[in-house]
C-alpha cells in the first residue's frame, strides 16, 4: 500500500491489526477515488478560470472551498 495512504489510514484510526483481516486493496481503491474526485474539481476550476480570463491562483482558492464543501469538511 502507498505510504501516504497508510499514514492517512493510521490518522483516521485504522490500524494494521484492524486491517489484517480486511482487503487493503479496497482501502487503496477508496483513496484513489477520493484523489480522482479532488483532481476533477481542481481541473474544473482551473479550466473555468482560464476560459474566463481569471487569475488561476484565485481559482485554486475557490477549488479549496469546493473540496471542503464537496466532502463536508469544516474549514
């Protein structure tokens, strides 16, 4: 498993002893799907900024808020 995924799993309370019986590939797939969704949101905002002739840095700030809202995470 990717080391970053392992670290995040540990931070979320998932420990090696708990996962010893669960399919780790499912956790990896879950993490990959989240990353792809994040990329999709960032690319959408970046492309919109370019099309509108806006500042890409500003678009990334908006993407940050989009991500928080999309996943229901408090800033």
